[in-house]
């Protein structure tokens, strides 16, 4: 379900009469996030948000990692990641222990619940993407993905 803008929100037009691309991208992202978050709330996973998943959980797919490495990979503040890790630990998605090589460092690892959450998150992302592809057509969806990849470069999407 693509979340539409409220009726009273005017869509601005650029100099060429079309909505600015940046506005469309921002609205698309906001709609995707709203749809994903709604599905996540309705899922079997409680206490998880898109931010938790994208900032912490996805960086643990290949195994445990230092908290500092997660901060470097996700591009948000150390404080934000620390708060998210603490939340995920309290809710049983990750375990945190001291690094044997550096007692100041913390190692974050997925728990079984965290691994299950990753499966659910991947499924929900796929559901939203599939629904969007059904709305605009698979060819248009593939072309959009390719155009954005070409624009941003390989490896920049994750």
C-alpha cells in the first residue's frame, strides 16, 4: 500500500512544470518507510523499527561485530547507534559482550530472535517492493532500480 499525501498538501512544480525529482524521491522514501513500519507493527516482531534494522541488525548478517564498526558503517551518530544497540539488547535481538582483545570495545551479535527478525524484515521489504512493482509494472520497477543504481553507483544502496 503506497501511502498517499494528504489532500491538502500541494505538490510543487519545478521550472519545467514537473515535481522536482528530489521531492518525488523523498515522498517515495517516506511512503515506503510508512508502509514498511505498518507491516512491521502488524508482524510477529515487537520492539523493532526500520531504524533498528537498517542501522544495526543488517550489519550483523555476516556475524558479530564491534559496536564501533557498526557506527562507521551506518552513518549515524555513535550515541544513536548505542541507544539502538541498548534497545535491541533489552528486547532480545542482540547480545553484547566485551571484546577479549580490547576490554573497552563491545561486540554485538545477533540472538536467535534477532536472526528471526532479519528474516521477517527481509520478507517485509520484499512484500513492499513487490507491491510497488505490481502497481507500476515489473519492467518499470527494474528500470527505476537500474536508473538509481546508475545514478548513485554500485554498492551505494546498502
